[in-house]
C-alpha cells in the first residue's frame, strides 16, 4: 500500500487504528512498505475487543511462535542497559538485508545514529552496532534465536514457564495477544488455539 492508501485504510478502520500511537502506525507503515506482498493489516471487522487476558505461564507461545522479532526500540533499550547477553542472542535475517538497498539514502545516517547511541551507553560491539542500524532501517529483520525449539529466553521448571528477560522482553511479546491497544484478531480466539487462555476465552464467547 502507498502512504495515501494506508492513511485511508487507517481512517476506514477507526476501531482499531483510531487510538493507535504514532509509533505503532509508523511501524505498520514501514512493514507495509518493505513487505507489501506478505503484510496483513487487521480491519475493524476482523478485530475483537479483549478487555482481559491472563497469562497462565505455560510457555506455549514462546515455543509455538517460530520467529520472535525485535524492533529498534528493543535494541536501543538493551544497548542502554548494556545487556550483551540479550544482544548476543539476536540474529539478523540475511534474507532480508538486501532490502537495505531501498534505504540507500538513509544508511549512513542510521550508522551514525547507531554509533552515537553506543557511545552514549559506553558500549561497543560490532554485533550491537549492526543490530542497531539494521533495526533502524528494516522492520522484522532481527529476531531472537531459539534453543530446543523454543525462544532462547524461555525458562521452564517443569510446572510453570517464565520469560528469562521478563522485565525487558521484546515489545511484540509484551503486547501479545493484542494487535493494537485492547484489540486482537478474532482468528486468534479459537477453541484449538495454542494458548490455553485464548482457548478458554473462545469457549466462553461461544457459550455466550
């Protein structure tokens, strides 16, 4: 979608996008620009309000979702926190880096900003530098590595699961299962969902 088409789409679906932050809209627009053939934007008709969601700490989402992508906000936060343990567990999708050619006029500015952020944090590593400027230019190109088929940060003691970086986990995980604000995709509310809480909500909605 072109910028004008996106603005019309947001205006035509005020339930979902009317209360969205500027950052959310800019991120969605960036994804649409980079991946026009694979992006699916949620419409008001497909959205459902989810006022309450309780995580059961089963770890299903951490194991079922193959790619946990991270955004620029995440990487900048981890650099500021000097979390080399987290930064070292991130990988760059090299299949997507050719798209940097579409950002040609912005690459040097992004690299300069990345260096400045690293210097301010008193941290420097080539990997962190690349993570910073790539996430500044490309959406969905950096993701968390996996271990034993699940997110590398998933900790499980046999009865409950927990995020090993709960206090600073990726924004996409913090938002789950929400799309924007208090709305989610009604297709997530299935009785065979991988998430037990979503299964329970789906059953309740069916009875109601």
